C-alpha cells in the first residue's frame, strides 16, 4: 500500500495488542468508586442490607418474641427503637421486616424490568400493529392506579410474599415498557443500526446487543426509583390486608399496625419510617450516581 | 452476459406518503464493473441515498432488477440475502452516528466477523489489527470508544468495519462530507488505495462535484429520483449536456480568485418528489424550457457515444 | 485607522474548565475590517473562527470562556469595555450575525414576518405597521415574495430559511455582518443563489462582512481579503489575490493540496499529515510545526510572529519566502 499508511504499517505484530474487555461492569465499578453520592448511597444501602441479613445474629430472640411487661418502652440502649404494644423489640422487627421489604422491592422490580424491557424492545423495534397492541395494553395497565391493580391481583392470587411480588411487579411493567420503547423508536433509525443490519446482525442481536446498551442509563435509574416505590406499595398492600400477613413483619405492616399509637408513641411509626426513608434516599443517591457512571462519553 | 459486477435495471423505490407516492428513486439503471467506481452525484432530495440503500437490499425496491455477479438478487431472502450482504458493504456519511457509542473500536470492527465468519477468536483479533493497519488506525486505539476519537479516525473505523468481511462492492454514502478538507483528503486517498489493492467496486454517493470527479470512473447525475446524465468522469467536466448538470457545475465555487466562468443561477428550488407530474422534472427551473418539456417527460438516451442525457433538446447542448 | 469599521487587537480567548483544563481557543488575533470590505476567516473545525466572531458580539458563554486580553474597536469604541446595555443596541443593530444552521436559527412557532419586524422594532423607532412594512420590504429584498409574510418557518425550504435569516440580519442596516458558514448547510445551486444575493445586498447597503468558512472556493468568490486561522492564530493574512496566488504558509499550502481539483487533471491528493493540535496542549513555538514538512529547529523554539510577505500580505512562518 502506498505511503499514506506507511506509519500505521510500521506497527508491531498483532500478538502484542491487548484487547481489553472493558466490560460494562468493570467500567461502571471503576467510575462508581470515584462518584461520591453513589458511594454514600451504596454504603447506606449495604449497611441496611447487611444489618437485615444479620438479623438472626443481632436479634437472636426473633421478631415475634413478646414481653408484655415491657410494652411501649421508649428507645433505649437495650431497645434502640423501643418496644411495641406487645412488648416486641421494634429494632428486631425492623431488621426482620427489612428482609421482607427489600426482597419484595427488588424482586418485583426485577420482574417488572425484565418483562417491561422486553415488551418495550419488541414493540419499539417492530413498530406497526405489534407496537400498537402492546402499548395500548400497557396504557390500560397504566390507567389503573397501581394500588388498585395490586389489590385486584393479590385478591385473585391470595396473600403472601410471592403474590405481593407478582402484583406489585405487574403494576410497574408499563413504566419500563414505555421507558424502553420511546428511545428505541428514536435509536432504531440510527446509522449504526443500519450498519449492523448490513453486516447481517439479526433482530435479537440488534435489539439486545446494540440498542439496549444505549438506553440502559434511564432504565437503571428507574430500577432504583422503582425499588423504593415497590417497598412503599408493599407497605400499602399490607396495610389493606392484602400483602404480607402478620405476624410476619414488613416495614409497611409495622407502620400500619402502629398507626393506632401514633399520638402517644410516635417512635413506633417514625423508626420504621426512617428505615424506609433511608433506603429510598440511598437507592436514589446510588441511582443518580449510577446514571452518570453508565455513560461512556462522560470523562471522569 | 457482460462482465459487470453489479447491474441495476429500471430500479424504482416509492414511499407511500399521505399525499400519494414519493418517488425517491425512479427508473434508475446503471452497471458497475469490478474494481470500478460509479459516482452518484446530486443535491439533497435527489434520491441518491435511497438508491444506495436499495442496491444494498437494506430497503426493498418497488420495481426493477438488481443483478449482482450474474445473479438476480432483487428479491433474495434468508440465507441467500445473508450471503449477499457479506459481499456488499456500506460506509456511512456521519462518522458520529454510524458507530455505536457503546462499542469499542475492536468490538465494532470484529462484530461482522463474529457474526458471519468461521474465524476463531485469535484469528479475528489478528484480522482486526490487520484492518486497523490497512485503514491507518494506530493499534493503541483498539480499546477506544468512538467518542474518544476525532471524525477522521472514526471514519477509518467505518471503513475497517466495511472491509472486515472482504466485500467485493461498497456503497460509500457521502463518506467525506462531514470531514475537514485535510482529513477528507486522507480518507479519499485511503479509499483509492484500498480499491487499487483489494479490487473493490464502489458506488460513491456525494453532493461534492470535485470529490466525485476525483474518485469516479463513471458518474450519474441525479435529479428528483431520476438519472439526468450519465457519462465518464473526465468528460463530464469538459462538457455537460443536461441543463441541470451545467448549472450544477457552474455553481461550484472554485478556489481560484477571479476564476473566469459563466455562472448559471438556477431559478427556485427542487420541487416536491411526491407525485411528480408527466413533464420533465427539471422543467420548472430550466432556462430552456419549451411546451413539450411540460407535457412529456424525456427519456434517458444516448446523445453522443457513451453519453446519456435525459433532455428533449440534448442535441442542442451536445 | 478611521476607515476601519472593526479593529480587533491582540484578542486572546481561553476556555477554562476544571475537567479539561485551559483551552487556548484564540491566541493574539488582530484583524481589521475596512468599510464595505469582505474578509474571509478560513480554517478547519476547532480553529477558533466562531469564537472570534462570538467575541466581537460578546456572546461567548462566560464561564467557561474568558477574554484574557485584547481590544475590539467598532469605529473607535472598545466593545469589550462597553456596558451590557450598550451591547444590546449593537447586536443586531450595528453588528449582525448569521449562523450556520438555518434549520434551528428561526423560532418554529413565530411567523417569519414577525421575526423580522421584531428585530426592526428592537432597534429602530418604528410602530408596528411601519416595522411590518419594512419587514415585508426586507423579504422582497432577499427574493421572497412578501405574500409569505405570515408563513411559518417549517413552510420554507433550507435555502429560503437562510434568506429569511439574512433578511433579519440586514433589517437594521448593520455596519458589519458576521456570517458563520452561512451556506455550508445548503446545496451548491442554492449556495450559489444565496452567495450571489449576499454579494449584491452587501454592495447595495455598503455593509462590511466577516465571512467564516472552511470552503476556499467560497472565499475566492466572495472575499476581498482572507485570514487563514490555525489553532487559534492567524497564520496568513492578505488580499485574496495575494494569498491565493502566493500561498506562503505551509498550512495554507496543505489546505490547497488537500482539495480535489475540479478544473484540472486528476492527481493524488497531498493531505496534511497528522491532526490539529489539542487546544489544551498547544506545541511550543510554531503551532503548525508538528505537522509541517518544512519544520526546522528554530520553529519549535520561541513564538513565531507575523512577518510581512509583500504589500499587505503577512505570514506567520520562519521559513516563508525561503
């Protein structure tokens, strides 16, 4: 080849070239570590998760150990969050309850995200009738208030953790479907998609390999927000008796059962409330940081 | 059977729009020999980009025939279409939009090979490095993302991607329009070198007449979906037959002060490609328009040996 | 001095940001624009052409931009020392700017006639009817029938929009027109129409013009003088005749050698090696030295000043004329 590329030609043999995987995960982690708000959120969240996981160690007596002689004790060293109307340690109940709440929050969100993203991808990419049918169905789902929808589903499936997850998950599907579809419609006409088609990339490869990575940022932020929302929704379900059943603790259930005593023993409500708020704030901080870190165009 | 690598006959592509049909490509025929370059030149809205997409089968044609290497590929599907795509490639105009921002240089160049080839991972790596050498990309960029590179380097990635599965034919859709002149010259030289070395045929789509003159063997000039003039590159610039081609050439600013030329300023602007009427499509802007032009659309015909033009009065200008 | 409408003296502009450091966008640029003259600023993307124009109108985003030093005189008045209120009277009134992209420079929800009369009302003491009348006159002047006064921008093609923008820019008869790549987004036949019209109007109104472009052909056709800009510096300046006839700076020569020749024989292009330097880390000495085929030892040492080539033709090169 003539002179134009002589300089490039003089390069070393290909064996010396290191193809770094630079996987999404590694990069994100690298950047996350340097992102202050994300790290604060992450630390708070991890503290909560670890505490909840270690509940049997921290509170070996369990969440349901009653001691009627010690009811309505204000927070102290022995009972950091006080005791409730049955003399149960509120801190222990929050720890055990957190396991349920967080599990419902994450599981229902992951379920909703998985289904919603796939629906949104196919609807947005295919367009036409398939898009119309799928999105009108999503509109119908969306037009029903989440709590009503969850109640209906929970009523049909019976109470319990798994039906709560399913009920809450379904009500979040439309958000993910819409959030996926809108940018897909815009991106599917990009030249790099056409380029992918011209090298024989199939539909699935284009959808999941080319398009999805480009729209992940808002979706991941939505996941963190949605976990928080799901935790709140689960609490609402419990309050209405359609979610997790007593005596199984769940943050919402703890709050609702304490509502009666809110005037005289407000700590019964505020303590689990603080747990919920902290989790939601931590998730949002983490989500915002994550969004920034997910964009390879950002130089940090 | 001729030796043409690609033969296009009466190709049409209409898009349905609310008012009727948009005639993006209307009755276009041409052929390209192996290792030759056909320049497609025209202004925005003339259908040149659509033409490239239809030839590549990225869009389906409305009517007409595409023959590639002796085989009618107008309607091939499935495995045959996949096989065809390996032999035809495209280089895009915008080096920003045509690269996936989430993929590294290596991922972008190697993808076609991992989809289409039977190469092992080390073989692919070897080939990627080889391709980067061919297009003049330093090895240190192998893990870079597009946003870390300038326009010229990005366009080199686009070229490498197109070359990766060893096509025989590449549609270059305005590959240098978005680049500065000094970078444009580098990429043009690169494309010419690649053609000389690998014997690839090009359709070179552009609005830039000096670029098309520089790179093409034959040129077709398009106006509103139709070919108005077809001619060997060198001859076009010495004499133009169709009034549009003349005006187009006279409009190009030449970087010579006090360059002596007669400028033909066209009236008005390109008319709508939706439901064009019977008459000559250039008639509304033509200085030489006659009654006949408004009633009857001219055919593309041979005015001089190997010189085609679509004008009733072409002989007058020849 | 008095005949100069605009005098830019030693203008230096930097963009300062914490992430990317200090970007040396414009370095010690001096430029005179005489009455009725068209001067072309030629250079590639990122050379600092637009920054120069925006500095003249004081439209740079500050921060990150900062005008470190220099003066910009509009008929003897230093624009950089003028209070913001005074600048408002100058922008669109005595100096107008035309931007590159006609698609985004017009407000899509306003009638084009109203957009022109708004400009007129801002600067001239006219009532609504008078302003509308003048706006209609301007439309006719740029070749658009005044019956389209009440149309919206989306009803116009790209070339027509650029005409409307020119009508807005010229509505108040500015002394100076800054045109930033006014025809780059247009097709060649439309570009020819618009350039022709601009030339005619400029002569008719006696406006001076700074034309920013990357197209040497456009410069050859429209400019009296030309300044070649590279890495924020003027590397060559002179009459268009002189610069095109006797290209003296290696960068200018490189630009011309990169152009495919439409008039002559086909020959291999000779592009400039390498890339434009990173404006946050400009090379020592001559900024073009890393890419220059004639680079000598002295070129990389100290700063290189503009040197007289002949007449009014200046070149920033130690090797020029050798």
